[in-house]
C-alpha cells in the first residue's frame, strides 16, 4: 500500500530541520519503505515541510513509521497527513 506523508514544519524551525536531517535520511535508508521523498519549499525557496511516499503493509505501519521519524521526534512538524496514494505515472 502506498501512503503519501505530507508534513508542514512549524514556523521558524528551519534549524531544527537542518540539525536532524542526517538522522532523518539515515532512518529513510534503514527502514527501506520510502519510495520517494523530498522537502517542500516555501516562497523563499527554503525547506518548510516534507513529502514522503511510503510502501507499507497498511495505514498502521505508515503511522508507526511517521511517529519514529527523527523529524517528528524533534518536534519539527506543525501538521502531518497520511493519505493512501495510487501511483499512475
């Protein structure tokens, strides 16, 4: 099941993002369930959120992955949405 994780950062938390980026990328690599990922960019071209596509067994697995993400543990996100996604292209 493909799940799109769409997270928006708390205002003024760019340094939180930067200081936890290496741990976040290592988590993506070690878990092996991310098919696509990248930062969302604001009008100023600065990172302000995340789009991550997970390939997991079910929504519960996606929720568990999201809770353990170092960005989430650092309190980076204002909002997180997990939405089932259907790849067409």
